[in-house]
């Protein structure tokens, strides 16, 4: 297998790099480089810039308005965006629900929903996890009852990331209790402005508001917002989860954060500590190994193979790497990473980029936030079982 990029692919990388650097607002890049709080406007401003270029749906085929890039081109785009300091594309619309609508939605649904996702105008949320139904997603209890030409939805979702900004939600609901739990689940698109939808914030240890509880009290959802067939939602959700797990790995952000870790270590005087540098070196080796695994996946895709069955392995290694660089950053800064004062959390960190703000970085907040990565998208313990079954049979 050839893991090297072709001259054409290198030229594509140069094109993306030039465009991103010319169009990325510097105030947003500064926040990303220093892990400062991104507002809804920050994230959507960048999404709309990409949407205008036709690159927000960077993984979409041309028939649905995407650029029709190869797997390698998509990887190079993600890498250049990460290294330049762009916000991560909020994945719920363009990366997660859009492929499901393309694969299983009706032509009317595709025409109705995809343009708003591609332009960055419509913010989507994910309605999967429930109290008591996280890794065991098939045990979900949110109920949708068909009444005439609509569904009546009652129940609760939790850990809904950025749900406070959501315009629409793709929602797994139970429409049948017969047979296996997986067979009674349906995939609904739900307008979050509908009467009966309540979003309640979950305050995190750092005082942030990233996740939410969402309650449904007799929410009416038109039946034409059901994706595919009733009780077949589990099939559609598995496609979406494969994309989510691959997205969680995020080797490109790991490469950027590895360089930030080195800057922090040098600024705090621990770079000369051989034991600490050993830990950075071990992390760097794992980042390179993860990148090689990603390149192997890309090579397989170029050969026409479907590598999504190892998405769990990418998710396991990528999430563990995220936790390790967050922990090492906090250890490097010592007591300066600790304050629970919002003003300190919003401050920047010493860096090499123009416009960086000196002060305490929200390193403790990042550390706490990264504890979730080995749980969401399917806990790593469950993913190891899946990988073992795939490899060993």
C-alpha cells in the first residue's frame, strides 16, 4: 500500500491551505489556537464562509451539491483546517445527519433539508443519549406514537451537545416495543421550535454550557419528517455512528494540540525536564501511529474498500490521545491551569502567534471536557468488544 500523497494531492493541499489562510478570520483563529470559548456566532460565521465556498459539505458527492472530493482530499482539507486554527465543523448537520438523508431520505426531504445544512444557515442537534440509555442506545425510551399524519413525541434526551443553539434535531424514538429493542426504533427529524420542546442546560465543572437535557411533552412531528421506514431507524443510526466515530478520532487536531503542548511546556520551563519530554515523545509517537492508521484507511478507500468497520479503533486511539495531551498541558502549567474564575478561563495562553493574549489558559477546563471522549460515540469498552469481534470473529 502506498501511503504517500501524489503530486495532484499535494497541489490540492496547497490550494486548500491558501484559501483557508485567506478567508479564516484572525479573531476566530486566535480563539482556536488558545482553546478559548467559541460563541455560536464564531462557529456559524466560519460555517457560512465554508458554505459560500461550497466546502461545508466537504464530504458530499456532487449530486447533492458537494465538491465530490476523494477520501484523501477530505483528509487533506481537514488537516489544513486544523493546522490553520479553524473551528471544528459542528458535525451534526454536514457530517452526521446529511449522509443519512442522502442515503435514506426521500427526494422531497433531500430538497428540503440539505440546502440549509450546506449553507451553514441551519443548526442541527443530535437526539440519541437518554438517562440510562448511553452506550446501550437500543434501550432508549423516548416514545413517538403515530396519530394520523403526525407523530406525538414524549420523553427526554440528555448530553445534547450545543442543543441550546439547535434549529432542528435528528432524533431516535421508539415506535414499537415488539421484538428486539433495535427493531422498534425510528429516525425522526424534529423542529426544535415546536411547542413542547424544552432545552435545559447542564452546567459543567468549568461553568460552561456545552451540553443539555431536552424534554419532549406531546411534541407534534409531521409524519413526512420520518426518515426511511418506521422501526428501521437503528439501521440508519449505525451509518451515522460510523461517521461520528471516525470524526471523533480527529488526528489533525491532535497534531495541532501537540505543538501547543510543546509551546506550553517551553513557556512554563518544564521542556528541559527529561521525564516530561519523554511523555511528550510517547504522545507524539502515538499521534504519528494514529495518522498512519488514518492513511491506511484512506489507502483502502482509494482501492474501493469500505473501512468503516474499524471506525471503533480510530475512535479508541483518537479519544485516548485527546485525553493525554489535555492532561499533559494541565501538568505543564501546574497551578496556573487550575482557576475556576470565568475571566481566567476566557484568557489566552503564551504562544507564538500574533494577537495571542497572555494569561492563564483554560487548561483544567479542557482536561475535564476531554474526559467525555472515551464515553461518547460509544464507550471505548464497548468499541473494544466490537473491534475484537470484527478481527477475531
